[in-house]
């Protein structure tokens, strides 16, 4: 999306893997409507405004359940994907348990697991992705031991877009009686996600990326009879006469007032995605990434972080390095040219180790449904000037 900032500076926004921008107009309209017309706390009072807010929340729950093939009561609203992942990991992994992670995980996974290793005796090991689905699944299988209590895997790398075979990994987990936790921050809204095919699982996602909601939104979706302990307790508007946290979803995991305005943005964002179709969004964004990838390969000064980047195997998240300058300098030069990208380590230090880019990081770009071919052509011209 091309914008003109104060002073006439052109901004081509390609930092959509962090937060999508702009939002669909219907999302903006929904936010205004929620602020003006939904003042009551959902599920707390019996007056008209509170009931209207509760209906909005439930309608959004149903839309998420339909989009991701889950039951509405198993859709939990969170403040972001990190919040959802913390709830999933700390709710699923007991003291002394063992966790298997992919080598591509975000710090939203790595840091909670590490913290539990320091405070709860949790151990962990890593499965390295291979060039084949079978090899990757076997890498996870080799790490399973008698204490393994969860497998955690990103659906798509936030560094390179590499898609992990989560359904095949879910089948492995089901065969061994191990729950699967999926980080779908980069895939929700862009890749198909069918919770019903993942067995006993938790799928965590951001609302402000591919779902086109506002910041401060996310979801945790339970599948296959998955049960979690709680990390947060409080008022839910239900069974208020007892001290114990409710034992039914979604109330068990939604203590305190939910973000009604943010939930409205999610509702409108999911309607936008459903109208366009995730397949159409994916094909559009990948069709914009591929010319950049080819240009990066042709340019002797630039190196794609993942040389296997391709349709079907990657989400539209593309990173590269430069032979003569670090990622921060590349990002600043592109910023001066009016292009917004992200540079650095992208909160995924082990992924950088896996791809040999920990020193200096990488430059990451990600288009959205609103990015045009002309903007990508301008980006390619600017990369050639680096």
C-alpha cells in the first residue's frame, strides 16, 4: 500500500509480517461502530447494551470457528499471539515435562519454555527441519521420550516463511498421545488451517497480522478435547458464587473484560478474508514475493535467507542479507527510499542460527492483500541501488 506522509514522503509498507497495514475499510468502520455503539461489558449485565456486546463476541467466535474448523466455545480471545502461546504452553506442560520444539520458533515460544526450564524443571529438545516432509516429521519423532508432554511447532517461519508440515506432525503426535501446540501467527488468514485435522491441539494466532484486526488481539483455539490448566483466574460473569475458576470454555480462559473493540476488528477482518478467500490472498502475496526473490538471486550483493523459497512450501515472508552491509543499514536505506521493511533478528534467534544469519540479522519484507505490483517493481529498483 502506497501512502504519502507529511512532507510528501512515499511510504510503501512491506512490514506486514509484523502488523498488517492498512486495515480494510470495513475493519475501520467496525472499530468506530464498536466504540460508539457497544459500551456494555459482554456477559456481565442484562441490559440491552451489554447483551448487544455479548452477541458481537459470540458472533465473532462463530466466525472464527467456521474459518478454522473448530467449535465456537473452544475459540478463546487473547491480547495477542504471545499471550495465547503462554497460556497454551504453561497450561499444557507440567512440572518436569519434556517439550519438543522446531528450530524455527519465535521467542514467544522459546522464552516461556526456557522460563519453565528454570522454574519448573521442564526439559526441551529441538527438531531440525529437513528438505522433505517425511524427514522433518522423523526429526520430531527422534526427539520423543517417555517424558514428552507437548510438541510445539510454528506453522510458518516468521523469518523465511518456511511452512512446516503441521498436519503430518499432528498425526505423529496423535499416534504417541502427545498434544500439539501450533504457532499460527504468520499463517492465519493466509494459509488454510483446519483445527479438526490436528487432533488434540492448541492453535495460537495473532489478530493484527493476516487476520487484519487491530493490535492487542489474538486467539487460542482448542481442538480434539484439549484441556489446559489456567495461568490467569478472575471474574468471568459465570458461576460467580464459587471461588474456583469455571471448568468450561471459553469462560475458563477469559477472565476479565474482553476487548470488545478489538473483537469487532477481528470479526470484520475475518469477513474480509472470507470474502476474498485465503487461497486468493496467498496467491496474490506470493506472486509479489517471487519477482523479489528472483531479483535477490540475480543481484550479486544480495542473498535470500532461504534459497528454496517457493509457492506451496513457503508463506509470503521473504528475508535477505547483503554482502556489504548489515541488515540495519539496508533497512535504513530502504526507509529513506520510502519503503518500510524490518531488519534485525526478528525475535527468532535459533532460526537465524539455522539459516546462518545470526551475525547481522536479515532484512524481512512481507506484502499484504493491498500491496500492488507497481510497489514491488519500485522495491526491486531500490534493492538494485543498494
